[in-house]
C-alpha cells in the first residue's frame, strides 16, 4: 500500500475506521490450488483429445468423408492447443520475480492468441479441401457405422468441452475457458458433419459432404476470430466492465458510509487470472497514519475479496488538497457518486 503523511492529531469524523462485518473474510482463492487443479484439467483434456483425434481419423479412413477429415484435423488443433494450454498454465503460475513484478500470467493471453492462429490455419485448409471435393466429389462408404461412431464422438467431446469450460470459470483460468469454447465449437462441427453424412446416407447426394465441411470451416474461422480478439484485449489490458462495476460499487459504498470523501485514478488490469487494482482515495487530512493505514487496508481487502485472486493498492490523499487536483482532474474534487463520467 502506498501512503503519504496526511496530518496528525485528532480523530476525524470522516474516514473513521469501522470493524469489518461479522463473517467477513479477506482470504482470496488459493492460486496454488487453482493452478494445480487447472493443470490436472489440462492433462485430462490432452489425453482425451489424443483419443478423440485417433478415433476421428479412423472414421475418416472408414468413410472417406472430407467432412469427417475436416473434423479430425480440427481435433489435431485441439491436441496442440491442449499442450500449449498445459505449458502456459505451468509458466503463468510461476511467482513474481525482479524482472516480472506483475507475474507471468500474460502468457495465458498469448496462448489464447496462438490457439486462435492455429484454428485459423485449420479453417483455411479445411475450406480449401472442401471446395476441391465439392468440384470433384469422392465416393463415400460405410456411412451407417461411421454415423454411429461419429455420434458417440460428439457426445464424448461435448462432455469434455463442458468439463474444461466449467473448470476454467471455477479456477479463473483464461486458457481453460478459451479451450472449452474451442472444444464446444468442435462439438458443433462434429454435429454438423453428422447431419451432413446423414443427409448423404439418405439422399445419395455426395456434394452434401463437402457442404458440411465448408460449414465446419466457417464455424472454425468464427471461433478463431473470437479467440484472437480475446487475446488482443487481454494483452492490451482492456478493463473488464464487470470488474469496474465491482470496484466502483465498493468505493461508492465507502463514500455513502462516510469513510472516504471520494476517489479518482481507479485502474485495474488482468494478468492471467490475477487482478491488479490501484486507486486514489480522498480522506480527512487530520486522520492519523494508523487510521489511514487501517482504512486503506480494509478497503483493499474488500476489493480483493470481491475479485478473487487480486492485489489492490490504495493511495491516500487529504481532502483539503482537492482544490489543487482540480487543475489536472476536475472530477477528482467530487465524490464518485456525484460524477457524470467514469475516470476508471
């Protein structure tokens, strides 16, 4: 916490430190435990991905379907992505050091971006091959057995996708969330291939196989765009609207209760699954150092508790100096609840 000498003597009416509510806990989610669980999920995803990919290629050799081949190629990307995910979770969990004071969590956004590029390449290749097969259709075979196997793969892959995605939400891991979304797209692709082969089986129109593959490629390209966009925003430290609302709601409550007079320069960023927050709080200049420290620590703990894995830093400024702040930030002289804009 950054503090400044803000006056001595006297207990002020504004900013009196009150005890934390009964039952309140400032304990954050255990990062070490989250990382361990995320690594376990990533290993399961990798092993399951290898098995699913092998079976899909078996279905391709059985049916000679370009749509099934496109689905199998996407599964290869799933395996590569799972390997990248495993490494990035391990690397991102490394503790802060002198060269990385904010930790190594940004690698998660880099991993999401790399996964997006891999999916983009797969989508382009699948689309190219599907168009080629559409022009020169190939004879399909043993569609009945292939459909049964493909349906089973869709169910298994769906269960894996939900498992990975929910684990990412639970352990606040961006890579797991991204991989879960990717797997869900893979499930949608498999279902599309299944429907296409079903139509081929009952109508005899071989071109429908290529049409299904083109639709799969389009879905893959859309997922690629979403992952690349997510990676870009993460690396550029785009503020989460949800986090902004959480932080400012707590500070507005502190103003309403008379503990602080206002605040400004509220900034926050996400590094992997860890939140970094800093803010300037306006308090009574007659507050003692101990009172200011206790007040700032309690507010920091409230924010950390609300965000989960987080570190909040409060800088205290005497309310008497607000006139000097007006030149640089006119809104800084007012309580946050009286402002019309958002300087976060």
